[in-house]
């Protein structure tokens, strides 16, 4: 068997050497021809010899190397197939896909993903887990294709995303249309959201670049939409889904600025009866993570952890800024939840830039009160998302100002990092 392999590989490399030698001979003859060393009577014989030499050696290469090349390709394919089967990450993903049977979404080959994205030409954005490209399906629909980083995790992010979002169907939750799992290459295909992420519009510096700043009614519309999407995840599915990464970057806007929750890479699925979940380590984005996710001394991790992140997002929306920023007078650092709490408690006007009428003042005041209820330190004092929506849809005069969150006023600005760094 050894001599068999040796024989074919010997002829394979020998044939490659002969071909390169023929090419060198032909180039030399042509160079000699161009330098006019040969006489006109010698030109045709030399070219004929060169042609025969190349043709003969090419035929020789094809006849001698075809079996060796075929054998080599077969061996590579066998090795790659065995590697895919034995790779722990691939095994875990394939077991998950088999266990869930026929999913309602399409499974794409990687070649199809390349075709959909036109070889990844239109890049929409990049995050800690991968890069998102714009694509187009055969039926003309535009899609967003998220290419996950190769071998960067154990497949958990991919499994979380497919397992959680494939179960959902709600106008305020982004739709997963398909996925790709081809060895270490994994991709997720979503509906395309023409206006991108919410963060491009709410922060003042970004709003100036996009030439679009939301008024109070639009902010309220977005807050209600995200709340309803979160309520659906917590109560409307057969299994409760905890997102663990609610923030403006993960809220996408369609052509009518309707918000949709996206990015379920850190999601946790539990039965509808479970209100408390078990997780290892902190997950989420600094500045939005509930205290109990960092330390169980504050309480158990539950759906209330998403409520905390939602409340921080509300306060950022109405303030048009990160929650820890340079002071409003540009002379000191102020934690925005502290600032707005003090204003509400002393019944001062909020005086934010996007308020243009008394009606706007009431809407913003209501969202601020609800946001402060959501970021209460202990989860037992936070309302569930259903109660949050009731508060948002009630009159501001009926709402009580909550106790001041004890974990406010951090000594330094938090570092906003992706969930991957935690």
C-alpha cells in the first residue's frame, strides 16, 4: 500500500516539474525570438518544437497525474469530513439541530450564503460575535446575513440564536429566515431592517450625522414597541426567553421606524413556569447589566434582569445620551439617572432638548418614572414587563416616583464593552 501511494505521488510531482520546465523552455525560445538571434528560416522549426514539447508534456501530465490528483482530493475530502464530524463544536450543533427536528426556517449551504450576499460585498456592521452583510434572496427580498466568527466560541451563541428566535413570531421581534452550519462556518439570515439600529438615532452626536432626531412621540412609540416585544418573549412564547442584552444597539428599526428586538446570542430559554434561571458568570453589556447578574447577593437572576436593561435603555432614549456622561453644563460628570431622579423628586422641569410642548413634558416625565422603577437595585422591587407596559399606558399623574436606586452614581464612567469581554 505504501509503494502504491509513493508511486502516484512521485509521478504527480514529477509531472509538475516537467510542466514548469516546458514553460521555461517556451519562454526562453520566445525571448530568443524577440532578441532576433534566430534567422527567419529557424523561427518556424523552433516554434513547432516548443509547441510539440508543451503539448506532449501536458498530455503526459493529464494521463499520469489524474489518478494521483483524484486520490489526493479524495483523501482531503475524507479527512475534512472526519474533522467536521469529530469537532466538538460541530457535533454539539448537529446534535441540537437533530434534536429539534425540522425547523421552520431554511438551512442554507455556505455557497448559497455567498450568492445571497454577492460574495459579502455590502457590509452593514460588525459586533463581538461576527459581521453583518446585506443580501438578497431569489424572491427579491432583502436580508441581513450575520456571519459568525469562525471557531471563536463553542457554538453557544449560534445555538442560542437559532433555538430562541426560531420559536418566535411577533411584530416587535426580528424574524430569523434561515441559517447556515457548514463546518466552522456559521451564518444567520434575518429580515432586513432598513433603518438599522436604534443607537444611530438617539445619541445626539449620532443623530446629527444621520440628520434625524426623534421627537417625544416617536420615542414613546419605540419604548412601547420594545416593551411589547419583551413581554412576548417573557410570557407569549411556549417557553420563556430571557434576552440578557437589551440595549439600543440590539433594537432594529424597519422602514416605518417600528422597533424589533434582535441579537439573541446571549439568550436563555426556560420553561414558562420558571421565573428564576441559573447562569454562569455575567452576561450582557456593561451599563445595562442588572446587579444580580453580576452578584447573586442582590437576588436571583430572572426576567426582571431584562426589565433592568430595558429601564436603562428608556433613560438613554429620553436623555439622548449615555447614562454616564459629562455634566449637562459641560463642567462635571453626571450620572443621568441621578440627575433625572433629582429633577423628578423636586418637581422641576426636565428641560430636555426633544421636549417642545406640555404634552411632551408629560410623556417624558412618565417614561422617566417608569425607567427609574425598572432600574431598582433589587429585582423584587422591579415591576414585571407587563406591569411596566400598564404604567407606560396610564396617566403620569397616577404614577409614584420610586425610591432612588442605591447603585446609582458610579464613581467613574463604566466601560461599555461587548458581552464577549465579560
